[in-house]
């Protein structure tokens, strides 16, 4: 069936979910690889949703496959004669926003593996760890989201990657968010959680 190029891979199933979305939601990286190898790609307009989904669910391998095939997905979409709904500049801007949002999700979830994939494959490379997103008024950087989530491992990872953790913005510093969410307490007076207390890092 995979060899049949006329098969409508992008139609919705009876459950109302696209084949590719269901594959990504389940984290079936091997199936996704087979589909791509056979020349079956999702519509370029759905790539953002797929990347966001993979990051949120922590499917690092699936996410990596999507990011590494981004150019092929766009090319296949154009080859089918599909008319782009946005200009190149708008598409690139949207793509970078999706990658940044996905990084924020990974940081908040404490998923270092997914965050590493996003940093490695982001078009701006090292700069992404300190990118500021004005649409997130109270948590505009990756470090802010890591402190909200309370994962000491993630905070260490971001610092090692070059993230700024001092207050350089006109907003609450990351440490304030860590304290506000109960991740910066004294270990002798604060109930033990699954996260190492962030005060041990600073």
C-alpha cells in the first residue's frame, strides 16, 4: 500500500484525525520514517501542528525526523501544485515561532532530550536559547519556562547551552517564577517534590 503513490495519505480517518497526526501523537518514529522514505509527506501547512504535538508529548525521535525533513515536506507540497497560503517571509517567521513555542513547552516539561533536538536543529542555532518571545508577557524566554516547570536538570542544561539567567528584561526574572511556583524553597521547610530545589543551582 505504501508503494501506491495515489493513496490519499492526507485524508482524515473515521476518527477525524489525519494519519500523520495520529502517527506523531503515538510517537511512531519508525512508521514516520517509512512514510517519508516512500515519498509520502503531510501537507506543509500541517507541519507546525505536528512539530508542536511531538514536542508536547516528548517524542524526541519523531520530532527530529520532522525537523530534518522540513525542506522535503515543503518541496513535496509545492511539487503537488499546492498554492502557498503565506509568503516565504511569513512562512519562515511562523516556523521559527513554532520552534520557539515547542522549546518553551519542552523546558516547562523538563524534557531535556526534546529541548536538545530543538536547539540542535533550530535555524538560529546557539541564539535560540536566549530568544525573547514578546507574546509570552510573563515568561518570554526558555529559562523562564524551565523555572516555571521546576526541573533543575533543565535549568542546568540551559545554562550549559548559554542561557541567561539574570534579570535582563523588563519582566519578572526566572528566579521569581521558580519561587512563585514553589521550586525554590528550603529543603528543610519545603515538602520534597520530584524536582531538585533550584536554590542548589544558583
